[in-house]
C-alpha cells in the first residue's frame, strides 16, 4: 500500500512550457481574452435544468434518479465548468459580473459553491503540487482513509463533494483569514432562497433531481474520471494530464487541462486551438481519451490512491518520507 505522496525536486512544468510556447508561437497571445457568450450558456443551462426539474413530480422515483444520472449530471457538470470560467474572469472583464454569473450557476446546483470555489481555486494554480497550499491535494489523513481498496476509493469518489468542501481547512492560506465575506454570504442566501422556491413551486421531486444531478456530476459517474485525470500520477514526473475524448463537447473543453494550466487566460472555446498551434508541446505528454477508463483504473489498480500525487519539496510537510517514490501505471 502506498503510504506517502510522490516527492519530486523537478519544477512544475507549466511555467517553463508557457514561456517556450510563447517564444516559438507568439500568435498564442491572441488566444487570451474573454468569451462573453458563456453567460448565455449559463442562463440556458440553468433554465434547462429548471424545466426538466419541473417535470419530476409527474414521473416515477426511479426515473428521477435515471434522468439525473443520464442527463442532469452532464448539465450540472457543465455549470461547474462555467463557475471555473467565471473564477478566471474569462466571461466578463467586470469582477462583479463574473461573480454574479458564477452564483447564477449555483441556482441549478443546489449547493452554494461558487464563491467558495473562487476563494481557493486560484491557489491551486499558483501553488500546484504544494501540500500546504494546493487545495486539490488531499491531506495525509484523508489519503490514509481512502487507502488502496477498490470499495474505499469508489466511496471517496461518490462523496467527493464532502471532501472538496472540507479540504481548504488544511491550507496554510486559510489560517487567520475569514472564509466568509459579503459575496460568500450572498451566495449562500441566494441559493437557499432559490432552493426554497424550487421546493415550493416545483416540488420536492424537482429539488431531489437537481441534488442528484450535482452528486453525480461530482462523484461516481463517468464524469468523475475528470477529478482523477487532472493530476493523479500515471506517468512518472508528470503533474498534469489532459483528456481529449468526446465528453469535452459537453463540458466546455475542460479536459484540456495541461493547456489550461499553461495558459489560464485562454477561455474554453480556444483551448483546442492552443493545442493545434503547439502540438509538439502536448502530443508527447500522456493524455486520456476515456474518463470511464481513468475512473476504472484508479478504483481497481492497487498502486493508485489518494497519495498518487506529486508534491514539490518547498512544502513537503514535516515528518514526511524524504525519499522519492514512483508508481506504475
């Protein structure tokens, strides 16, 4: 059983690759910018979810679950991607508008997650692979709890919303900093009000459909492979992985994760073009074409666990094993 992370003295590749691509392909700078049409997608996706949710009181309970798994999860996952776009200010130049539209995404997600995500996601980019600062890395305690058993890993993925909500508590960045501000409180109150309205006007079944859609979007579902794909190590020395499969069509190219970390100012609609401009920088990296295969590999491969992450030496926690480790694919 793996009992510690993979420690590496090598620098994170994204800064070096960004500089190299920009030097060889100066035209990539034109890809930076914003895509205001994403706001229309946000409104449309929320409206679609409400329309579908409104039909739930007329259908059997098993169909509510099936529709949430087969349809709602894809819509809500796409809305989480839109929160991500707003967080990077890739929709509007106005910070206020980006925040407001991120909160609108939550109106179909049930959970008030937009402002919390905004607080911590940028730490993930700035401190990628740093144990005490990167909110995407689980704690030692959580990694030991996950273990290597298939059923434990499957349960962890199913409950990933809980893990993600609690993980910022381990960050040094949160020490002495209030996790609540006017925007966070406003996000919470707005989502509570919308949830109450859905319950009152569309019915408990409608709210159940939206809740299940979110749980599937974040958990044990083919889409759940994304959370493993992005940074869990299956190639020695590689921090980040991209996914180029068909589901990019329904998740706003979120699979282009190396490209996103290299150029976080490029909106979702231009990420494929970035790869086209600099194929020599991306084609030699390990990537995936199936999130379901990624999920299956993580769950059923004993060497894969919560410890399957690269941690860089500047923030290796006290008492951790100093020796580098590798894992087989």
